[in-house]
C-alpha cells in the first residue's frame, strides 16, 4: 500500500506542478472539469448505490452538465453566473422529482443528494479557479496544495506508526487523534516554511491561523467523505489511483480546504 501511494504521488505531483505553474488558467479549468466529472460519478456511486432506475440516471446527467457550467463560470470569474447555474440546477432537479415521484417515491431522496453533490464537488472545486485567477494566484495554489497534501501525508504516517486513540471510530475506524495532530502540525509547518520564502510580507499570526484552518478543513473533508462511504458500506470511492482509491478519495480534503483558503486570501489578506 505504501509503495503504491508513493508511485502514484511520484507520477502525479510533477504533473500537478506543471499544470499549476506553467499550464495556465485555461488548462487548469479543463483538468478541473474532468476531475469534477469523475468525482461526481464516484459520489453518485456512493450515495445512490441503492438506486438503479431512470431518476438516478437523469440526476447524474443533470449534475454533469451543471458541473461543467459551474467550473466555467468560475473560470470567467462570474459569481453571478455561478449562482444562476446552481439555482437552475435546483429548479430542474425539482421538476424531475415532481414528474418522477408517482412512479418512484425514492426520488425525493435522490434530489437532495443531487443538489448536495453539485455543491460538494463542482462548487467547492471551483474555488481553485477563483484562487488561481486572483492576485498571486499561482503562489496561493501551491500553498493550498502543500498544506493539504503534506498534512494528509503527516496524518497518515503518524497515525500508522503512533496512533493509539481513535478519533472518530463511528465514521472512520482507522483515524486516530495522534494522526490528526500529526497532520495539523505537518500542514502548519509546511505552510510556515512556504510562507517564509514566497510570502514573507504576510503577518505571521494571521498566516498561522490560515494554515491551521486549511489543515482542519482538510481533515474534516476527509472525514466527511468517510462518512458517506461508511453509510454506503464501501471502502474506497473508486480504484483509479493505486494506493489512494478513487479521485474523490484523493481530493476529499481539498474540497473542504479550497473555500477556506479562498476566504483567507480574498477577505483577510486582501489589504
């Protein structure tokens, strides 16, 4: 498992660096759009694993179209268009639910999961584009990824070797308090080191709060996806990434961390 994790990371990390540093915002939007499609597919395979009828297919197709519209609204930095897309998604989901309810009463549950999924995956991922297209966007993108991924790696290895006390056994039996603390310290340290070289003008107090908040949000994102899988009684969202599971397994922490990073960047460090 450890070897597969490292091999996958060795392949993906250089590609990620090239994409963020040299690929431009357009290619980033294209890749995020593809990631959205795969992650949404995995999300629906988790939350709708007991639904096999046409309503589930209809909502999946609507979600994929909405995801694309959300991502490109974010690319053009149009929050108004993005909100319009989300509103129309609720309208169309409600229409499908109304007409399908007579033949399949479970559609009321499906529609709520569809709306939640569109917020959970495309909307949260779109914050990466808002970060990228803003001032110092590339620097902040690397900061976000470093804090999240170093924190995730720290939590995994500290928990594996030193974990004794269960963090949230009803949601994720393997996660420990020691692992969570190790992840927070790793993310905090990685953020502090990065800031020292590339963002020296940022105040230290607010910076440490930012790194800590991103790390906590990342761990909560990981636990949230674990909750979804726990309810569905599955281990991984997919098998696309050896040693990591599915795409949703790999980006679950990033989904919660990206909006937090954007809020700090846009509102607290804007001055």
